[in-house]
C-alpha cells in the first residue's frame, strides 16, 4: 500500500515556535504484549534526509526493518533505548511503566533534548519534558519513525533470544514461540500458556490470565482498580 514518507515538518515547527535546538522523536513497542518488556527509543535526527523507505516499523517487513535499523544506527545523530520490565509493568501499570522506559531512553541520550515528539495522542511523559504529541507520528515524523524501527528491532531480538537455549538450540521458553510473536497474543502462545503457565517474562496483571483457570491464581492485582481498568483496553492488540 502506498504511503507518504515521513517529514521534518513537526521538528521544524517545534524549532520555530519554541526555540528548541535538539528535538527527540520517541516511540514505544510492546505495549499490548502478554510477555516481555515495553521498550522505548528516543532518537535525534537533525534535519538530514533519512534512509530510503523509513516509515512506521509495523509497515516494513522484518528483513527490511532489520537492515534499516543498521542504517539508522549510523545515520541518526544520537539514539538511546529504555525498557520497563514485566515486573515493573505489573507493579506500576502501563502508563507509569511507559514513562519510566521513556525517561530511561531520554536520559540515555548524550545531550538532553529541548523538546520531544511523542507518538500518539496521550502525553505519558509530562513535566519537566516539553512534549508535542502526534497521532501516527511514527508515519509522519522522521525522528519518531526512526525511533519506532530501532525500538521494534531491539525488542524483537530480545524476545527471540528467550526461545534459544545453550548451543543455539531450543530453549526453555521455545514452546511460547517468542521469536515469532514477540510476546504478543497468538494461538501458539496461548496454547503454551494453557499447558505450561506463565514464565518469569510474562505480565501477571494482564487479563489473559482470567481465561486460564489453571493459572488464574497467579494473577497480580494492583492497588488501583481504576489504573487496572485503564490498562485493560490495550492488552489484546496484535502488532507483530
């Protein structure tokens, strides 16, 4: 499907209206997964022409995405990644875990950004960061698109490693097929959960456990019922 390539329009607008010199694009991956961390990338790109084919990571084939990530690592001015673990997601809720991962990424940059372009409509970063939210920013903003590819490739590789044992053979978690589903819902993933139960890499506050009577007793309930209700809407998405 044809798509419009991302541009520097938002970056230029922020520079013109706020005086920002360093603008970081921020995107996350793993929000709707049952297992694994949520990973956030912060990327600073300047105003240079990006590598050919850059767009939202979900619109790129895995092979091209991996090759593009290698190009981006050399092309970006700077980038950094931050994770929030499944345990942190369970303890804090997704919104707070996203902020934790994003702050880790932003603070990992060599220079603090003057402004941040955040993919989506919700500002989960907040003060003291100067944030511009952009719906579908991973398709329209070059810095956010770069962050989306780098975050996706990093997290996919991390999840694939979980299924590999010593000597590169099948590992303890091979039945969950993390290399294929990256911890997101899938028939193979669900079947493994029904038979074997959740691993230490699973989010135990997620509603998938409600459908697994044998393992339902493992579910963690956070103190804030309102927070749990807010999280439930994003748990069943497929974006692998």
